[in-house]
């Protein structure tokens, strides 16, 4: 019996010692330092908002789930960005520092909004957001969920532009 206790006592002491010693820096898993936000997003003054429309007509035509017509989400996004006042919205992409492309689609039976922010000079994508709306069976619930998802896109842009 004494022969069995010695290894058990040794293991218990070793476990206690290992738990009480803080891990070395090499062992700690930490988040990486934040990558820089593209300067164009932070310094831009003028933005053109592009309506890429929708990849699915299911909700807008067959079920009538989107009152306000085919441009409802574009109009809501435009109005929200305008009322924010951070960027001057322009009618010509050549006059803009950034182009924001808004697309509504259905992926795997879930409505989604994708916003891509492009540098208007180089046409390179600088950032993109994809926000899914919760699906619903009732028209009013679906509209509420879609509106909330679109406002989440606006909030994401605001958070991004506010970063140093």
C-alpha cells in the first residue's frame, strides 16, 4: 500500500506546484494587437453610397415582405448615414473619397446585408461587413428583423470610422 501512496502523493504535489506557478509569457494565449484601420476610412470626408440591390426577389416580390419598394433598404441606409453627419454624401462616385456598396441577399434561407467599403481612387475593397437578419414567418416580424440588421450595419460603420 505504501508503494502505491508514494506515486499518488508525488502526483498530487506536482499538480499543486504546477497550478500555483503562473504560465510563462510564451504559454499565454493572447489576442493579437489590433491591425490598423485603412486610413481612407478614418480620413474620408465624402462618401458615395451605391445600391447593389438584391440577389433575391423572394421577400420583395413574392411575399411582399418589404414595404417601401425595391429600394427600401438603400433608402434607410442612406438616410441613416446622412443623419449621422460624419461623411458628406455625394451623388457622384468620382467626387467621393469612399464608396459604400450595399447589397441585400438571401443566403441559406437567411436574409443578409453586405456592405463593402471601397477606396474610390483605387477601387480596392478596404472593409466589408455582413450582417444576417433573423428569419421570420410573419411580415411584421421579418421587417423588424431586417431593419434591425440594417441598423447593425450602420452601427458597424460608425464604430469603424471612430477608431483611431
